[in-house]
C-alpha cells in the first residue's frame, strides 16, 4: 500500500512538474533568441505573466461560434497535458507509466491537432481556413515519419513503451548505433514541424503568407487563448522530453528510489530541458523560415531518415527482439 501511494505521488509530481516547467521553457527559448540578436528581451517568467493576464481577461466569442469552438481549448489542453504527463521525465516506473506508449501519444496529439483545426474553421474566417489546411498538410507529412521513428525504436528495444525503451538504452552497452542517429535526425525535423518552429513556421509572426499555428488561434481570447497557449508550451516540453527519454535517458531515477533520488532526477531533467531550449533558440536565429511549398521537401527528409534508420537496423543487426 505504501509503495502504491509513493508511485501515485510521483506520478502527480510529474504531472504538475511538466505543467510548471512548460511556460519557463518557452520563455528561455525567447530569451536565448533575444540574446543572440543582442537584445535584452523579455524575462524568462514572461510567459507565466501572459497566461495569468489572459486568464483574467474576458473571452470574446463570435456570434456564430458553436459549442465546438468553446469546448475545443479545454479538450486540446487536456489531451496535450495527458500526453506530456505520461512521458517518463525524472523517474521511470511510476503509477501510469504502463500507458506511456509512443503510439498512444501520437494518437493523443493527433486528436488535439484535429480539434484545433476544426475549431479554426468553425468561425468561417479565411485565416482559420488557411491555418487549418496548412496544419493538416504538415500533419500528413510529419506523422508517417514519426511512426517510422517509433518503429525503429520498437525494432531495437522490442517495445513501443517509453519506460522500457529508456531502460533498454540505459542497460545496453555503449555503442554508436547508426539507426538511432538517423532516427534522431528524423525526430528533430518532426519536432520542429509539430511545434510550429522555424524553419516550418515562425511563432513570432502574424503575416498571412507565413502563419500556420497563429492563424488558427486568431479568434481566441481570454482564458480560451490561455489554454491554447499553455497547450502549445506543453507540446514543446513533450517533444523535448521524448528526445530525452528516447535518445538521452541517462540520469532518470528509479521509481522505487524515493523522493531524494527523484529530486536529483528532476534536477537533471531541468538541465536537459534548459539545454534543449537554448539549442532551439540558437537554431532559430541561425536559419530563415522556408516558404510553405518547401515544407513537404523538408518533412520528406525526415521520412527518408526514418526509413533509412529502419533499414540500417536490419542490415547492421541492431534488431534485438
């Protein structure tokens, strides 16, 4: 009974830890970009202030907004939060880690994306339709590459469950695996596209010819916009956590180790997330956004990398199960 309570407490800590860190990671990315451009920039805690300000404001809805438009932000935040909370972050083997299957996470994120696209088209504005169509175009190209990366990890570790994949990579002898390197390249491209980051999209722009994510949320305000913004921030932490779990799992604490070791695992997680945010900020100031019609070529590269990863896994004998 005591062990069950401990594991449940650890799961709750993980659930609220990702929620607490999400705005800070976004703030660190923005601060890094500002520093590289020799500007002071907003403080790292600015996203927290923005969310509080939006929650306090009244939500303005169009007269023809349906129940879907009103309820979509709640469902989008719920799906994204559940997906982010299931990824093993500071500890492995917590209460609900059995449900941390990569295929299930892709399904949750797909459901959130579909709801956002439908809500964007609900009002009938041109911006919403443009953003939704572009989002679905990116999704049809990114999800196959994502699933191929999942298949590569499943062939290597013998499972699609994140705790077991992380445990396999920690226990396996150190070796340079070409298939995992190619899978990492493919996953990085998919992560940039799924989070609407440069070069696929620019989260800081509001130009009609370049908007994807921002075009879908222009009609939202107040608490509805706060939930969508928080969901986007959670999604960024989710993908960074997936990279850490699948490719850099060292430093993860065992679930039965207790709170003291969990604290060390949480500290390691914060350092890894901070490093990922800084690298993302440096990447975004060093490259320009590509045109929309070049995005299929960019995501096609992710598909090629993921396919080559599976092929090399077979050719080099990296398939263990």
